[in-house]
């Protein structure tokens, strides 16, 4: 960002409430979404929720993907995959991985979270078919800090109170953000041919690691089901190049979720 000065994650000062998860019985399985720009289908996305074990402890293993359609890929090709492993009981992050290719460039991210607040990140960027340039970040956070996926599930586990916003300190391997969720109201919506009672939620994003903050997201809304599952049904956002939406297409229950969302991400820049 032109004119913005970078602030190292270790120098960020932020304090959020130490939320304790309430309902962690998330449905295991695959959520599939259709992505549209200005009402025109441009891609697809998915979220797979599985279960795995680390040192005898039960973990949630969540994988999120997004990709452009073949037609859109002629002009702009996007492949994204993120994976988060976090405690199934207290929803504290353990590992976060992300791989993204945009046309001919890639970004690979690995983040580990220690119980004592020590966070290590490795970011590799470059052009496809190259080794890329690697950068490592290590810092200790005195605040409860989460990766984007773990924070989302912690928010889903908490009771929704229109009078109280939920705020989270989030680190994605490159930047720290303060993201707050504000309940706008309650609506009846129809998604994938099914009627839902849903909360309309406005996420507010503040980038903490540069002096200008987040400028790309102008306005966004989420619709989450009002029942105990708190399923993400729809998203609409306004960015500098137009309006983007994602709607739930279907949910496929997972009968083998104990295996987990999938193997640990391969670190090859060419992996799509």
C-alpha cells in the first residue's frame, strides 16, 4: 500500500476479551458455496470440517478452498487453500497453513501457535516454478491471538447478543487485524431452496500492521443461521472493484470426520 508504513506484529498493542467457547458441537462435513461478482458466477468455495487427534487430544481440522471458474481463469486465475488445526474443546489455534496462487504468482504461509503465546510464521512468495523468497516472523503475543479460521469458529460457538460486539485479534501469517462482528438484525432468508431464520452480521476489519489500515473492504455482511449450528449461509461484500457474494449451495455430512479434513498441505509452490 503506497504511503503506508509497516508495523511489525510484535509492536502491535491490542486487547480483546478472552472468550470461552460455549457450543462447540459443529456439524462435520463439507459446505459448498457459489461465488459471484456483480451477480455473475465467477468461482466456487468450500469449507470442510473434520476431526483429528494430536498427542491424544481431539482437534478440529478445517480446510477452506476457493477457486475461479475456467472462464474467469482466462483473465484472472485464483486458487486458494487454507487449513487450520485447533483444539476441539477450548478452540485455541495450533497450526495454520495457507496456499494461494494468483495467475503466475504464489504465496505459501505456515503459522504455529504455542500455548505460551509464542507465534512463528514462515511466508514464501514468488513466481510459479521458482523457489520463491522466504521470510520468517517470530513474536510473542500477550493477547489471545487467532488465525482467521479458528476465530470464525470461536465466534460461531458464542451466544449472539445484538447489544454486544465480538472482537478478535487475528494473525494470518503476514498481518494482524482487529475484526469485530456486529449484529445488524434478524431476517428470514432462502438459501439453496431452504428457508432459514438468520442473523445478519456486519464484520468490521481494522488492519493493525500498517499505518493506513485495511482499505480494500468497504462494507460486508454475513448471514448465519439462528439455530445452534450457526451455519454461514451467505456473504455479501463491497470492495474497490465491485460487489462480491457467496451463497451456500449444499452441505454434505461427513461420516468419516475422525480422519480429519485432509493431509497436511504440501509446501510446493506449484501445488494447486
